C-alpha cells in the first residue's frame, strides 16, 4: 500500500489586533499555492473584514478551520498580517498554540519590539519578519511595506481633503475663479509619492521635500515641485534604501528652513519615518502657529511618535486653528485592496522558500537570511540581537533545512 504524500499546510488565522480588517491571503492567490502542492487552511471568517467570504476561499480550493486551535495545530506555516511583535497584547494568546519548528511569517516590528522575539524563540518558532525584507530588485514583488505605504499615502490625501474647508482643484465658476489648494508633502518615499500623485489628481498645487536629493526626478515626474533646502544630505540613506536618522542639529536647521514653506500651504502631509526609531519631529508648534486658520496637517508618522510635535496618535486635534490628524493603521481602512496587495507579497515571499513542495531555508539567499529573526530556539537576526544586547550569533550561512 502506497503511503499518502503529506503536503505542506499553510494556515491563515483571523487577525486579532484591534480594528485590523486585513487578511494575509485572499482567494485569488490560493490556486497558485495549490499548484505547488501546498494545502491552504483559513480560519473561519478570517477574510470577512476585508470582504472575502469563507465560500470564496473554498471555491478556490482552500479548507476552512472551524477554530483557531485547529488551524495552529494543523499548519506548518502560519501567514499573518500582524504577528506577535505587531500585535503584542492579543497576539500573546497565540504563543501557547505555536510549536517547535512551526514557521510564522508576517509584520512583527522586530526593531521596535525586539524582546517579543525572545518569546517566539523559546517556543522554537521559525519566524520571518516582512519588515526586514532587503530592498533589492529580486525582492520588489515581496515588498509589503511599500504596498502598505502606497495605500497609506493615497488615503492620507483623502482624509486631509475631507477636513480642509477648501476645494482642492481650481474651479472656473459663474461666481468667479476658485484657486486650487496648496499641498506640501514631506518625504518622498513610497507613501509620499503616492500622496503627491493623489493630491495632483484631485487638482491641488503640490510641492514636496525629501532629505534625499535623488528623489527630485521622481517628484517632478508626478507634476510636483521639489523643494531644495541647503542642507548636507549625503548621509541620509542607508545601503538598503531606507532613510537614516539624522542628528538633532540637522533637524533643527531643517525646521528653520521649512517654516515659511509650511506657512504657504493649506495641507501638509508628513511621512518621515526611520525603521525601529522614533519619528523625527519636523513640525513644531511655532510652525503650526504660522499656518492659516483651517489648514490641515496629516501626520503619517503618528504611530512612531509623529513628525509634528502636536500630533496625537489615533486622534484629531485642533491647535491654533489648524486641524492635526494622527491616523493609525491606514491600510486597514482600505482592507480589500490592502489584503490583495499583501497576499501577493507574502505568497511570493513564501514560494521563494519552497522547493519540491517542501520548505528550503537556503541561508545563502539574501531574502531568507535577512528576514529570518528566530530559529532553533534562538534569536538569529544580527540587528535584533544587537538591540537585545546579545553577542553576535554563530554564522548559519549556507545552512539549509
């Protein structure tokens, strides 16, 4: 009698972070996994918040797990939007469900919440963090941070336009001409560029500033004016393409030069964030005072402490006649397409580790090596180990499983 071949089982639990409506996989990506001899298990109702029914998943070949316990007990790999580090309170309940050798993949804030990785290591979990994906050409289709930043930049402009007591585009009316609103986007990364594009589509006059002069061409290609400040910016970007934290003296000079620019705009959207660090303060109370009444600031760095010193995460405040928005988790407010994009990213990431229907953790692969946080009962990522005060781990390069 021939033994039944056991397929790799990938499980998708319902997200438990408050107000999180995204789901790690959408029905459309299921057939691609099944073609690779992967069984897909979805927790009952996991996709409802994003607009996907259990029957939608079943039609594509996935199975539905009646309980969370069942899903964790059967799955070899767990795919999440928010793993433990990005869901530190509710996510802790899943620790007891995890088993040694089980793979967990998702956002996990490894550089902001490094201590939680110790708990995953103690469970023997093999944990990959989507935030640590290297910014290399081969990894672009897996770049979930950029996908979510795209959604955040788009939604930021819509929220700001809804609060602004002005119309964004220029109107020629019988009552005269209405001048277009002026929008200033601080930071021209993925979120900033999408904010520029969205504000332009709505008809605003858009300008942007970034510490990296290299993005000038991208800003101008979207029809915005690139603001250049006389600051030394040669060290503003790390080798991975992420913004680096600058010294306080740099930020002080930057704020002084930006004061007049901020005052001339109706909407200011800030996007400056440094992975694992508190967001730099770019807008002071004095700068807010200089803005016209009714102006709007939308701070996309609110969850990291805020680029405006008056921002309150998750709140809308009015100071000196200026409305300051500090939205959190904006991608979750557009869950259908956020989930669609994330699912494609994480599926591509997972399939990069699959060979002949089984996991192949090739540590010579930069993508696998850089995103791996815990393995064999230990925290193995060098950056996370440094934050935890641990000595460098023994090199595992070339090791496979």
